[in-house]
């Protein structure tokens, strides 16, 4: 007999199966990139977004309201890229539709999906049809129109129309038609829905049994993907030198405090008094924190004054450090604190990570996204307070931004995403962060980011004045990039061949050659130097010194009066980047 309703445990299974099916097809979705360079990452972004929701549950409850809210919060924090953010908003809207429900029948599921579509559309300032938004809307409207009698019938109708809507996306977006692909975000949603269907196909007994198995496996892999710790590395005579890495999620309780008005700064101040490497933020009525401390018991006791724990993880960093010592000398020393170490701590040694850090209070601060050691260092040299690692093909999540905000003590924080696919994640983080006024400056290229930081004046008194200066600095900036082509195509009047190199600006291809140096020189020949006095020349990780010198020499001869700055950027994907200001 088919299931007539969906409760919390079944919904968690639907998310789990949706995530699993998306993982199978992630690379296929990546390859739907409309631009023929190796930067397709929609599949990866959507997968990490779904995984954020899937991993948010150590144990699902039968309450659909509670489970869907936890999943939505996990997705909101893990959302990456435009499609990932829109996907997280879709499921956040679904969670709102399920609010207060222990379980939902088909009509209630349809209403929740409509909430999801509305919230996804509302999250985008100018919604574009022919994207994941259209597929979600069309599929939801059709599934609601057939008066399905069971959740399985509803999802099957959703999948049926999602496939048809996806096939129509090239007729709605010219860029898809030219590239000969369907929308990658819509494809991701289609595969997620097909995975969700798998959870509905099993009988109730199998689903609830599988839930226990999945939880057990999740808890095991959560510990890591590395070899198990050798517990004998911390004996009866060992000294706890590095303390405990303590992480938890706390649900604020009405019986103990006012969850909506609770100041998370109270918790952060306490943590800074008993430990270091503090990350602490509030989303909705949940507080998520990370701290290195000698006394995790004090953390638990203090936090329990305000709520109850959803998850708790405490790891002996001395044990992990001792285990690390048996690996190759110096290898992976930066992750000596184990898998609980934050991703953005990867360049720090254990010693610097456990050293207390005191942030100077500022009126204004600046956060920027960049990839490549040379580019990141240049941003820091120009006064950027925190650089979030990321860019094309490596979009940071909302949580990555929040971690960067946490490291800054400022009244107002300006954010430079430096990529059009990162702006939504930055804005989502800005909405979730409550301890500073976050202003996202919509820089869409690394060139615009460079121009903005050169005009940034932290000593200014007026927020709006700084925003105007940053936006003004980005006007007229041109960014040209050279990368290799990943598929045959006809674009912008040029015949492109896989394996060749292409030069482009703002997604418009202006040059293509078999040879990288020739492609770069051909690009330089077509660059618009009019009214531009400064050129920043950035070499990538795969560039060659002799080749670079020859290109720079050609550039100097072609435009002798140009003020030229060279940077060894170390970035992936783009062999060379040329910025005109």
C-alpha cells in the first residue's frame, strides 16, 4: 500500500536519496556549462547545498515541521553559487509550508512546494525564466493540478513536468540555445526529485529501517574519511597539551530565553574567555559554535542555560596531533586538529590556530573573495580584512562568509564577491548575520574587485559614501581572461575547438588559437585600451616564465604609455588575466 503522508523521517529520507542521486549526476550537470571553459560547477554547488541539509540531521524526528526546518537551515548555511542559493530558498519555503505539521498529506505537500517556489523567486532581485526557477514553478504547478492522491503520485507528476520544463529552457534563454544545452540548475532539481521518488517507493518498514542504517553510516563517516585514530597515542601518562575541539548546535528554548531576541554575542564573549579559534553565529533559533578549549564541560553548562543541544562533538586535539605525528614529517600539519578544523584555517599551523586572537574593533571592514595565493596576498596588502577562498568553479557558501564575518569586529562590513555566481551566497550570509551591518558590493569580476579595493578608504565616516566610492571605482573596468576550451562550439562568430585556448571578456569570446601565447597576444590585439591608463597583468598557475615575459614585452611595445603592474596570481582555470582600469 502506498504511503498517504510524509512525516519527518520519511522527508529526511527523501532529502538523503535526492542528495545521493544528485551526486551521481553532479559531473553531468557541471558539463552543462554554457561557456566552454573548465569552470562548470553548478552540480558541485547544488550537491554541497543539499549535503548541508542532509548532514544537518544526526537523527530525524517524526515531526515534519522540525525536520524540514533543520534541513532548510543546513541548506541555507551550505548554499553555494546562484543555483545552490535558489535551491536552498526553495527548500526553506517548503519548510515554512510544513511549519507546525507532524506529517503532511498530498495537498499540504503541494502547498509547501508552492511556498518553496515563491520564496525561491523572491530571493532573486530579477528572476530569469529558463532557469531552475522556471523548472521548479512549472513542475510544482503541474503536480498540484492533477489532484494526486499520494505523495508518490505528486512527486512523479513533479518529475514528469520538470523533465518537460527542462527541455523548454533553451527556448526561454538564448544563451542556452546557442550553447546547445539545457539549464544546469533545472537539471539538478530534476535529479533531486528523482532521488526523492526512490524514498517514496519503499514500504514504511524498509524506510524506517534504512533510516537507522543511514544514521549509523553518517555518524561513522562524520568522524572523517581518514584512518581511525590510534587511541594508544594518548595514554594514562599523556598531557592534554592542545585541549578539545568543541562544536555544537543549540536550539534556543522559549522556556529559558527569548529565542528571537537572544544576543549571540553573550555566548561568543564567554567562549573567547575560555578558549580560542571561536566561530559562533545564530540562524533562526539555532546557535552554531566552534571553539578550542581545555574545558568543554563549561561550554556545555553555559549554553544549556539558554536551550538544548541538537548536536555535540568534542575531540581531543592532543590525540589527533599525536596521531598526525606518525605521518610524513610536516605532512598535513595544518589540520592537526582533525576534521573539525575549519576549512579556512588550512593555511595555519596548529600553533597559530590555538593561539588566542584579539580582533581590533573597527567602524568599517572589508571582505573579498579570491583564488590563487598571489591574488589573495595582494588583496590583503591592499587592506582587505578577510579573504574568502573561492572564485570560479569554487564558490564559497553562506557559512564560509559568516565565518569570515566572525573574525572581524566591525560595525559595517563591505563584501566583494568578485564573481556573479557568488553574489547570492554573499547576500544570503548578510541576511543571516546579525552582529554587523553587511553590505554586499556586487563586483562580478576579479578586475572589479581590484579596482574597488584600490579606492577603499576605511577612514571614511559615511557608509553610503564608501559604497558610492566602491561602485564608482568599478565603472569602466574591463577584465580579459585566457583559458582552454573544453568543447567544440560556435560562439560569437568564432569556431571553437576543444583543447584550444580562448580569450574573452564578460563572457564574450574575442580570440581563439591552438597556442596559449598566441591566444593571449590575439586577445591583447582586440582589447579596448581607450580611456584606460592602468593594466594589471596576472599570470596563473599553469603559465610559463619565458612565455609570460614574451607576452609582457609585447604588451609594453603595443601600449608604451600604459602603467603596467604584474602579479604572480597562482590562480587555476585562467592562464592569464588582464585588467584595464
